[in-house]
C-alpha cells in the first residue's frame, strides 16, 4: 500500500470508499457478508488509520449495528455508509450514541451536535435512550427529519422531547 493521506489527512488510511469496499471484499464471512470486527484485521494487514477507519470501527462493532447503519452487510453497503458517516463532523463517540439511540441518517444529528443538543436530545436525564411515540428517539429523528432543514430539526425535536432543547454541560464544553 502506498503511504498517503487518508480522508482525515493522516497517512495510511484508505483512499476512499472504493478502496475500502475492495478491502472488505477480501474479508467476507462464509455467507458473503462483512463480519463484525473486520477493522482489526484491516488495520493489522494494511496499517490503516484515519477517519474512515475510526468510523468503520464503530459501524462494525457488531453485526446487528452494522446491518442497521449500513442497510446490510455487503462490502459496498458498509463502505458507502462508512464514507457517509465519515463525511460528517460527528466524532466516533457521537456516531455510536446516534446508533444506540436508533438513528441511521446522520444529517439531523449533525444539526443537533452543532447546536450542542445531541446528548440531551438522545438521552434522558437518567442516561437512558429517550423514546418518542414508543420508539427510540434516534429512529424517530432519522425517519421524520432526515430531509428537514436545521431549523425544522431543532423545532421538531424541542416539541417532541420538551426540555431536552438545552445543551448538556458536557456538550457545551465540546463546542
């Protein structure tokens, strides 16, 4: 592998989605699916690091999460959605939180994170994932607000989760 900057600017990362998909094709399980934890093998074999690898690590933590966030476990699906999530300013921890809360489309969560409201929207004061209409709040946000404007996201979330509109202290520090 040529040592070149990856998407994060650090040397050693995959050049992009196509190179990542190709690498994933070399590590399929017996059913032709990308296995959970594949990032460990890719890092060991190729010495990759950087944003795509960090996001891939989150997406492939377990098979269910990967299938949910990527819409399946084919190399192309996993590489596509790794690139989509990697193109956001969300940290690996924030992506994990969104996934835990049932979110699948990053755009409305970028709005919430930029406003300092991600954690307070997705978690109730006791730390549990919030529910809206009986479903995890992240799923509701992805389903209902994926194409909404930033203002619409903030307004709808404030109406749905009430007092969760204010940034949590830790989120205010992250801005």
